[in-house]
């Protein structure tokens, strides 16, 4: 299972990522790969975080959940929303 956290800036994305993990204690044990902005939990869940400015529009990556920070939502363009929608696995949930 893969989850993507999106922030407006890299630091905003990192803060949103920390909040996400803090609110989901069942995911709190695992390995953080800071250089890849990725956390892999012991249960096999991969959580990645990026900023709107960092993203590469890679439609090949699919996520079960996409979490967007309030700051990113404030500055999001319609093309960003389309990109986020293309990342989500449809029919799951």
C-alpha cells in the first residue's frame, strides 16, 4: 500500500507527513529514508511526501491515499488537482 503526502513547500510537506504519522500510531514503526522523502512501515505501508513545486507529473505512480496540506490546497492550480486525481487508485476505499 502506498500513500502520498503533498505540501506546498518541502518543509510544509514534511510537517504534514509528521502530522500524518502522529495521527496513525499503527504506522509509527519503520524506516525513514530521508533522501527519498519516504517512510516504510513495518507493516509494509510506504508513505512518500513531496511539495507541489517538487512533483514530477508521473502518472505511473498510483496511491491508495493522497493527503494534501491546507497550505498546498490554498495555492493549488487546476492542473495540480488533475495531477493528484491521476495518482489515486480508483475503486478503492
